[in-house]
């Protein structure tokens, strides 16, 4: 199973980016997808998670209104749309997957162990937001 995150880059503060997570070796409709990020010098944190059907989902409270997560199972891709980006959003963003539909509960109730409980983890994509 491989997860490929893409769409990162350099953007000015206030700008937008949409990250994509493409999966191979697994049918995306069979897994929940979670996004994590790790900023320089900071701990990894859960950003968003979407179940196999698109609902329910999880989004970090502080990112509501700016980030949205959506999936297109027909394209085997999950998207993380990021608007009104701030320099504090600068981080490496990782796409992960977990079979079944319990991942959003991990993000919500056990965020410190969610990363370890995901079944698959892809390489990250760097997002840099300049001020």
C-alpha cells in the first residue's frame, strides 16, 4: 500500500492550497484517511480525518473555517483544502490511512496515539506559508 501526498508548495499568507492524497494497493473506499502535520520544532498533530463514506469526519477545532477535507472514491483521492493560510500552517503534511471507520474517533479522543494507530502512512508534502 502506498499513499502519495501532493500539492504542497510555497504560498503567501492568506493564500490557498489543496493537498491530494492518492492511494495505490488499496481501495480508498475501504479506508479512512487522516491528515497530520508537523511544523519545524513542534510535535506532529492531527489535522483532519474522513471516514470511508465521507461522513463522519474530524477537523481540528482551530482549523475550522479554513480547512476542509473531502474524498472522491471514484478517483481514489482525498483532498485537504486549505484557505486563508497563515505562517503557522507551515509544516510537512502527511496522509495516512486506517481500515474501517474508527479513525475519526482516534483523532477526536486519542490524538496523541492516532499516528501510531493508522495502518498506512505516506511521505509528507511540505507546505510553506510566507508572511
